[in-house]
C-alpha cells in the first residue's frame, strides 16, 4: 500500500523591529521576537514581512500583515478550543 502525504509550508507575518549588520533583522510576530535573515527582501524598520524557515521572503503592507496576523490568532484560538 502506498500512502501519499501532502505537506504545506507556512510563512508567518512579522513586523521588522530592528535591523542589524549582516542582513540580520529582529522581527515581532505579536507575542514573540526572533532574528531572521533579510537577504531576500529590502525592508525598513516598521515594515511587515512574511517569514519562512528563518528568512524574510516577501514584504507585506502593514494592513496585510496585521490582517494575516489576526487570522493566525483566530486559527490558533479555534485549535485550542478543540483540544
């Protein structure tokens, strides 16, 4: 029997709160801060990015970033309710 598994990768919206030397940025996910690589995007402090496996891969508008962050919050809250 062969099983096929579909895998989905997720990029998470975050706000750039600091830019360090060497294309390293500190981003804020809303309740967590993390260092990420900024090599793939040209961003400034205060802008939103999508982060995947430690790399900022795309710039978002502030509106898109906040809206997507809220959707993630709602999904996590719904998941906790089912546990």
